[in-house]
C-alpha cells in the first residue's frame, strides 16, 4: 500500500515515516500544502495522512481541492486540535477519519486498514483468488494454506494486484504503487518483479495475465 504523509514537523514526520515503512508501507512525505496538492493531482495513493497546520495551502484547502477534483482517496486528518467543531468541519469537507496527536502508531495502522477495506468489494478482511489468500488485518499472503513469503517490492506488487483482483491494473499504476519519491521508477523493474511473482504462483490456482497495452490482471487459472 502506498501512503502520502503531509506533515511539516520534521521530527514527527521522520518518526512516522520510519515506523510506517517498517510496517511495509510505501510512503511519500511532503511538508507543505502546495507540494501535497501537486502530488495528489498526479499520483494515486491508497491513503493520505494529512496535517491541518502546514505551510502554504492549509490541510483543509488541500482536502477541499482533492474532493473538488472528484478524487475519493481516503484521508485521515492528523492534528493536535481536539476541537469538535474542527472535527465536524473536516468530516463535512471530505475527511474519512480524524486522529488527534499524540497517537499510537498501532491505532493509525488499524485505521488505515479500515479505510482500505472500505474501498474493496464486499468490504472484507480476507481476499481470495483461487488458493491465494490475502488477510488485510495481518497483510500476509497464504498460498494453498502455506504462508507466501515475498521480498518487499514483490509483496507490494502482489498486494496492489490482489486489492484489485478481477480488475486490470495498468503498468503505470503498479509503478506508482511500489516506488516512492526517493526511488528511481523503472518499467523494466516491474517486468522483473512480475516474472519472479509468476514463478512463485506456478502450480497454484492464481495467475497474473498481461493485457497488452492495458495492464495486468490477477485471476484464477482457466482450465
């Protein structure tokens, strides 16, 4: 899963980014509203973590612009203000959740998973494609009942496909899902990771097919 953290406190941002990356999230961080607005207009994220008091465009302005564009990406507002009026306003203008600082990272991760689950068909914690299963609560894969251990980027790639199981995912969307701002995006790398992933799915009921010029599709094998 790919997150955008919008936070101007460098110590808090570094702490949060480190802990979330340890949880195997791909994370981009910006410290001002204009940068956040530009990124959100051109990059797809699974969840946005948005501080309200940031330089330039305020968090509320970023949120308003996001919703005015018709973007439905889930947004968790992170703020030191526990005001009920502000919480209600943020929810009214499009926030999906509101978390008051200081908070426990475990709670933040749980809320992220809840918002991702809401975007999924059936809103279930468990997603299946044949004998390949994904548990959103633990973010673990099992294949034919055995845990499927994957390197970080192959895992993120399969997660992106699994959350869209039955739907086509473009190569650009996969590039966006596994590379952050500090990485060098590579279409060739996607081909390499996809080849490795297909090898690990050999003999299973799940397969990834390529739709040339369109993208990739995770589905059950056709007999």
